[in-house]
C-alpha cells in the first residue's frame, strides 16, 4: 500500500510513520512483511498479513464508518474470498477482485433482499437469483446489475413471467402463467405488453415447451426439478470456491488481473443498496375492486393486441386455427414465436459458411479501401470493371488470413463509390465492420421475400444484407452513377441507402451476390404494423390466415390515413416527387413505400389497464368487463407524445443512416423539433424517421371484426418510411406481363405499367394515405 511504502524508518515492530500512520508488526528490511497492524490517520485499521509492504493473505480491515471486511487480500487489494459488512447492515459473502465483487457471491441487502449468483466489477452479472423481502423471486440472466436476457419472475401471489428482459424490464417474447391457471403468450416492451398475443382461460389447452429461458421456477409440478437443479448448481459453485482457497487453484477461477496504479485500501461499494422494489411489486394480479362475478367460458382462447400495456383488440380465437395448433403443431408454433421473425445463424446453420465468407470479404475490402485518401469519385470508379477480386483459401495466403470456412473467391464492386456513400451517411468504417463482421453472428429472416431473395440483419440491426439476382446486380451497377448523384444532391432522399455490393463464388462455380443496405426500422421503438404500398390494387391484399405480428401488409389491408404537420407533409411529397422522377428516368417500376407504424397508447385508456390486468389474472376475459369503458370513451384524447425545440438541452436519438436536415413543425412555431415519448425517450424528427402523426381509421379493418363503431378511431403514431425495391426495370418481360394481365384485369390496377404511369399512380395513392388536414 502506498502509505506503507513511504515508510523509511527503523525496523522496530512498532513505528509511527512520517505521514502519521501507525504500523505495529513484522518488517523485512524497511517494509512491512508478515503479520502486522496498520492504522491510517483517518482511523481505518488493518490487521493481517503483509508481503513486501502490500496487504497480502488473510486479514481484517475496519473503516471509521463502521464497515468491515474479513477475508483474502492480494497486492494491497481486496482480492479472493471474503465477507464485507456495510454500514447499512448489508452483508456480502463471496469472491472479490481488485476491491470489487467479482465471481460467485451472496449479497443480503439492508432491506432483506438477497442476491445469490455471479458478479462482475461490483455488480450482478451473468446468472443469478434475486429474492425480494416480500417473497418475489427472479432467476435468470443479469448484466451490469440489471435483469438482462432470459429469466423467470415469480410473484408471491403465484403469477409467473418467463420472458426476455432488458435493463430490468420484460422486453421481448415471453409467456405469463397466472395463479388462476390462465396464461398469456405474447410480447413485452419495456415492461408492458405490446403487440399481438394469445390469452388462454383456465382449463384451456396450453402449448407445451413454453420455456423462453433456461431457468424456470417451480410454478408448476413439471418445473420444480428445474428450480432444484439451479439451486444445486449455485451450491456446487460455492462449494468449489470454498475448496479452492489455495491461490494455485483459485487462479483458474479468476480472470487475468489488471496492473494497479496504487495500493491504498479504499473500497467503494458500487453494488447499490438493493434492486428497485418497483420491479418486483408489479405482479399481474392488480386491485380486486375491478372484479365482478361473471360466467365465462373456461375453454375460451382469445387473440389480443396491446399498445404500451393497453388492450386495444380482443376476439375469440378461431376454432379451426386452435385445432391446427394442437399437439406438436402447437409446440412448433410457440417455438417460432419465441424466435421471432429472425434466426441467429449458428454453426451448422445452412448459411453459416456463407456468413463467414461475407464477413471475411467485407473486413478485407473495407480495411483495404479505408486507408486510401478520400476523394471525389471518377467515371472509372463505376461499372463492373471497378472491383476488387481476391481468393480466400482456408490456409490463408500472402494477402488473406487463414480461416475456418470453405475456400471462396470474393469480388467487391465499386469500392470507392460505396466508401464515399458510407462517408456521406456518416458511417464510420470501424463501426461498419464491427456491426457486420464483429464477434456476433448475423440474423437470417425466417421467410424469404417474394423474389426468392434471402435477407440477413447485422446483430445491432443497423444493416440489412439481401441476396441479389444477376439481373438486379446489373441494374444496380448501371444506375449507380445517377443514384450516387441523386443521393448526394438530396440529403433527405427516401430511396434505399446502398452501402456495398459483393459477390461470393463457391466451388463448383456457385455464385451468390449481396447488397448491404440501411435498415429503415433500426429503432428502439416497436413497429406494430408494416405496410408495403405500391399504389396498385391487383393482388395487393393479404390472406387473413397468413397474417401475424410479423406480416408486412399491402395496399388493400391499409385502413388508416395519417395526418402529419403541414410543413412535414409538404417536405415529404416534395421529396417523394424528386425520388420518383429519378426512378422514372431509370425506367424503374415495382418500387414501393415501406411504412412502419409505432402506435402510442391513448392516455385516457391507460387508466383501464389495471382493470384489464386484474380480470386477466383471474382468467376472466378483459372484453367481458372492460369493453363498456373502452367503447364509450371520447375519441379525442391528449397526445401520446410531445414536441420540443431541438435546441433545448437533452440528448436525442438520431435515426440510423440519416444525414438530412431536420424538418420544421408548425406546431412548434416552425422550428426544428425533437419528439419526446413519455416513458420512452427523446428522438430526432427527420423526414421519414421518427415522424409523429395522427392515424385515423377510415374503414373497418378487414383483419379485425369491429362489432361496435364507437370503438376508438384515432391514435397517435410515430412513422418510419422509405422507398424500397428499386431494382426492377420496365423491360420486355414486364411489358408482356402488362399485356397478358390487361386481358383479365383493369390495366390501371396491375403493378406492371409504364414508369410514368407507375410514378403518378404511386404519388396519387400516397396523397390519399397522407391527406391534407382540414
């Protein structure tokens, strides 16, 4: 320790040091060594073993505040196994590293809460069990002191939630089993039900294999053994650690140590007093005051939709669909729901080696082009001859590293052009490589597009990677010079952002072409509805039985119009007209407006939520008791968001891949504004990104049976939109398609029409979707 090292006095067993500290014990030359006591001028006292002026071995340290630690020390730090008693009465017993809780340990907080599990840098991390003083229990994954990952929460009243968690809140796919025997399977967003789900009354047949996490508490007989296994696992780990007191064995249980800049025994307990009580107190059984006697069909199953915890739709599930989901089919359906629309590519996956090749190639070419000084593109930077070609053998070569994939040839098209495009959208080369080529795998969409293309997402979901047909690649390379100029000229373009085009050739001659694009829906807000809008009507609807929460709906499925601020609407259609003019000049058709909608729960409905939860926990359909309140509320309510001046203090989340100027709002005095969503965050409003609007239902949704026309017709929404699928020319095959379909259908209703007509029809349709306000 630093103050002991300053001792230059005699080698007597008792000595007052020049700095006022006192040491009584053994010396080795001029430094403390062996057993001894050391008292600092502030009153802190250490009694234990020393090694060359460093506290090392077993010892006891007491602080003037009343806190104490007894256990292992190493190099002047609390390091090893020991017990810390806090001033507030909290006690931690377990492993330490460099003055911080690290490894297995148990913490009993001052309010009698208990955490038993792994720690990292002073905070609960990885796997552990937290028990609240009131009896509620969470077993699952942790990160930086918060519930994060898969885990199970069990309330004292018997309710159980098995779900994915984020920052201490339920977030993702999960299921809740109520003490009454009822069950809800669905999605949570920041602790609230959000999106589509299924509610099972007590006695209904519930799908098997519902586990989201690896650690189920014993909420029924079948899961008791799992809970027992978890306790045995934690117990064995504690026993192993106690047996490994010897440093030679214990070093295998510790991570490599950092080099310390000092040895003062100052300990900061940063574990927090206890976990927020709100996390455990929100069980799904709420006030009983909403409960009323009601006869319900105990075998009923309901399809539901929530928005920020508010139930906005409920209907009995179709009997045929329920039958089709019985047995194995029902289990597979839950497994698909738990995975969601995407599947992380793992070793053995059909796309695993293709993913490795893609990551190797992008890492190589981006690393090769980045050191080249940035310059304006030239004519020879475009075209199929502007490329980088390289062979990647497994054993490596003079230019490529060895790898664990298969041998392949790599081709990178127009690298300087796409490098400039990435710079244009402020995409750092290192971030780009880490997003796509980092340690995490890509995600593959579970269902390919209509064209047969396969889509992949980077783990952070910033980038979409799509396979291309050879004809699409040719069109993209042909239009690239004009595309580059258009994107450069118009900051707020809504057209798809391209960041790279590549080709992988596998033996024997199989070629796979990719394009890397920006993901329009890279947002922390949940997208409740997605629409692909072309402006045509023939074949532009989705079969009801094929619709789920991940379905991208079409033109005839849209039953809303959206009212946006007047300056925003003008800017939006000005840009749409410019983008369509460009696409028309390239003879492009079949493009569409991809529209994502995030619904905000009407504030006047939030008071009904507790009633819905109470009824749900008893197995009574919320539709039975709360429908009257839902149907007779006023349509106009206070907004679910706020607009604040962009220059006001406070961080705002900027849309991904956006470089355009902010739009001005009439409501905000024609100033640039940020969007504030209560309980969620602050977002930068830009054209096509984080755009607040008012959605009004104009007709009965073909997918939802509305029995009462007094139901709520308007919602506050946040919109995300962009023009996609811009690689289809109006060529001979499309002309033939137009001629053939015109014999059977209205020529104006089909998608394959002249580019000029397509553009005008597209804009005309969107003007109806975004009408001018009265």
